[in-house]
């Protein structure tokens, strides 16, 4: 507990949330609150008398706290589903960044008269230009989210507090307004960048926007399908990879200028926050940003002598980031995005270094890509098998092309946004970036047609998942032994 307290707290809180979900808790149980208070009293007593057993008291108290947290935050829309059939229009405020897709505009609406939110798909020919925070009235086809054997869309949206979907939406009344002032800044910046991308890359700009903003819906079906079939869909979701690429240049420059690490962290943190604002606080990027924040705060606290050097490590930062997200929405742990994101990151923390040390691959850049890809695959394989019934055996090799490709596109794209069609000596940037994007998309399309690039699996059993965890434990020990010999 003293070595990694955040890890213990996260595991206990998560255990309580899982238990509450299994018990069907939908309101805050009084017994869980009582248990938390009793645990706290006992903990204070044992601390005063310097008695043992405090770790077990903390485990029990935090687990009960997880149950209470789940019940307090549970969103139950059963009474709202029945209202959808009689609805013709609804008033509300745009609660998300509007996304322009090839079929129209997609928004999340916060109704004025109802709890929760609705997902709205506006027609492509809708004349209104929407902004985040606008108040409007929407007509359309109101439906409860669908449920099926393969995917329970209703439950997926419920966890996001969304209880209705509107198709073929049409804005009948629009009043320009403003939402959260901080997010409004992000929306203005995003709009500016979107318009700039449209100007400098009129034909290939949608792909750059998909990489920068994580808006894969702006892509045509064939491009999205090729990335999905190759297991590269994560490249179209702003995540830690994208943040690392963007911050990489700033760290390189800071190193060349002689800045200390803590100074570089201080300079780069505003960049991270601005990127979060532009993207819209999406889970993969939020997770990476929180881990980065923990790293920067730790460095400064260690320099100030407030914490010990060995109190912080990658597991602490990962658990801290997960705790923030779980406290905001306890049900996020059951979402595919959370499991993929943290499964990959935990596996990276666990396996990256030992795999890298035992891989005879040169140069180190490609060694790092293969090691990171193999590590991440070990973490997400069970998630892919459970939720999608498929795996991507070629992913580590494909990433040798995909990650350098994405890095090149992002760096070229950012330079083109800044200088394209503005400075005479950079006029060649726009056609160059466009051709690089075209080449990269074509390469991924060709790769998506490789045999066995995606393998379907039967639904895994509990025994097979347990066996896989045992295999991972064995592999970790084996890699550690080999690494020590090397």
C-alpha cells in the first residue's frame, strides 16, 4: 500500500463498482454509506492506537465506496424511453462539438425539459450552421437506441447518459448561445483549424482532421473500413500516440535549447490542455493527458522534496488517471474504449521494456515500434476477443509502416496548416502533404487485403481468459529472466 497506494485504491474502487453492477444497484445503498463511515472510524481508531490491519480496513472501505459511487451515478432512463414514440420535436442545447460527417451533422443535445441527453443526426441539407452551446429545436424520427445480440447500442449510450436517438433531424429554431466558456474556446480553435485545413488541403483535409481531432466519421466508408480491417482504427482516434507525436517535436527542441525536464514539462502542459480542448476531452487522449500530468506534477513535487522519488512510477500514474475517469463516471470501466485504452497502456508498462531488451531488431526506432505494438496487443487481445470476436495477428508488423506514416502525416499536416498558402517558399507543402496522405491511405488499403489480416474467433470462455492471464504471468517472468541474462 505504501509503495503504490493509487493502484490499491483503484483496484478496490473498481471491485466495488463491478460488485454493484452485478447486484443491479441503481440507487445509493444506505448500507454502503454506513460501511464507509464505520470503516473510516475504525481506521482512525487503529491509527491512534497504532494497531495493525489498516490495509484491510482501507480495502473494505474503498470497496464499499465504489458501490456507493456506482449507485449515486447510475443513470436509469426507463421512464424516458416510453416518451420517445410520442415526441415530434425537442428543445435543448448543443452539448458536444458538432461533427460534420459525409451524411450530415452529428450532435449531442442536452434537453431543457428532460434528464440526460439525446444523440441527433441532422440531415446533410440542413441549412443551419451549428456551434457548441447553441440552443435549438429539432424535429425528426425519435427512437430508443436499438438492442441486438451482437451489440447493445442502448446500454452503450445509457452509460453516456444518452436515452434517445433522433434520425433525419431538422433544426426548426436556432438561437446562438454559449455553453461552457472553456469548451467554447476549444470549439473556436477547432473551427479555425478546420477552416484552415479545408483551405490548404481541400481534397485530403478530412483525413488530417480525422487524425488530429479523432473524427473518423468524416471519412468515406472504404477508408474507415481499411483501417478497421487492419486493426488500425485507433489511429483515427486522438490518443496518447497522437499526443506523443505532437509533443515529441517540442521536447526535441527544448532539449536542443538546454531546458531541464521540469521546465519542459511546465512549458508543454498548456499545449496538452489546448489539444484536449480542441479534441473535446475524448477518453484515449484524456487518459494520456492525465498520465502526462501526473508525470509533470511528480517531477516538481520530487524536486521540492514533498514526495519520495520511488513513490511515483508508471503504474501509479496509470492508476491515478484511471481513478479520475472512474470517479467522473463509474460505468466507464465497462466500456470498450476504457478497456482497450487502459489494457494497452498497462501492457505497455508491463512488457515494453523486457520485450525491447530481448528483441534483436535494429535500429532502435523500429525496435521500439515493434516492442510497443507487441506489448499493446498482449493487453487488448482479450478485449478484442470478448467484444468483437476477432484479433489482428499482423498488427505489430503493420505498425512498422503505420506509425511512421501517421507521424509523417501529422508533422507535415501541422507545418502545412501553419505555413501552407501563406509563405511563398512553402507553396509546395500543400501538394506534398496531399500526396503523402494519398500514398498512406493507398498503402493501408493494400495492407487491408492481406490474407489473415483479421482473424475471427469464437467467444472466449471464462476458462480461456483465465488461461490467458496465467500465460501473461508466465511470459512476464520468462522475459525478465531473459532480460537479466542479456
